């Protein structure tokens, strides 16, 4: 008697992401996301006048937003393998034995220091959202139709995606302008960076030993 093996659902079935294209994350519910990475400010080191100005700029920024935002702070243990590999290459190419030994000692010191100190790095992200149901320019029934069949409409109708992306880009420009007014540096993650971000988020243990690589060289089987 053969026992029929049950097919486990693929990993994608547990993710809310339907597709990533043109620097935009398309979720299975038809909503869109753009991820901005920002710098940080050491508020405590600012003078009282600078702190007041920052608070005022932040309040103005919040008052200019009429759509949902997500602020994400991601902490990760510092990965120095790329730097260690560079030191190893320099050590192997070094002809002077004294400098070769010094490079080896320095490399060992860095590895031990990072391991013992458990140094963490922090990255700051702003997620700008777009929900077709929040677009007040469209009729209620038009917005409701897009929600009932979101993934189908996004995948099959490029013009719908582009229209949504245009509305989303206006929000992104608004958010980026507000952040820059506070002295923050802002960059928008492109498709490659987004895939690497989600890959490292869902696979923190293997992301550095098995990087995702160049997505243009990845073949996706149907």
C-alpha cells in the first residue's frame, strides 16, 4: 500500500509579496510598497536650538502625510567577511614578511574583537504605501473591483500598475522631501536592493554566506 505524500506549499505561499518590479513591492492584496533607506541623527548631541528646529521639521513632516507609513529599524550583527577577505588577499600578496605578519595579526584582532564585542549595525527604513482603495479620485466601485482581483489586474494590465506607481511616486517624493528637511539622507531601494533586503530579512543566518547575487542572471522556472 502506497502512502500518498502530501505536497507542502511553497515558501512563496507564506509570503505576502506577489512581485517586485521597477523598485516597487507588489503585495498579494494589490497594494504597493516603496522602501526608502535613511540616515540617522544623534539628537542628544544637538544644541537646544537645533533640537527645536528638528522637532518642528518632524511635526511639519507628519502633518504633510495623509497616508500610512511604516518606520522600520533593523538590527543585525556586523558582518565583516568582505573586509576579512580583502585583508587575506593583501596578506597573500605581501612580499615583506614583517608586513605579512602584521596584516595577519591585524586580521585576527578584528575577527576576535567583533566576535567578543557582538557589534550590531542598525539600518533605518521608511516604507511608503499605496492602496487603491485609498485613491479618492476613483469611484468606490472602481476601487473595489481592483481590490477583488488585485494580483490579476497588476500582472495582466501594465497600465494599471504604472498608474498606481505614478500615485505612489508622488507620495515617495513628499516623504523624501520631508525627511531631507530634517537633514536626513534618503535613497530609494531599487529592485536588486529590495530583493537583497527581503532575502536577508527572511534568511539572516545564510544571507552572507550565500548571497542572492545579480538578479538579472537568475532564471525563474515557471
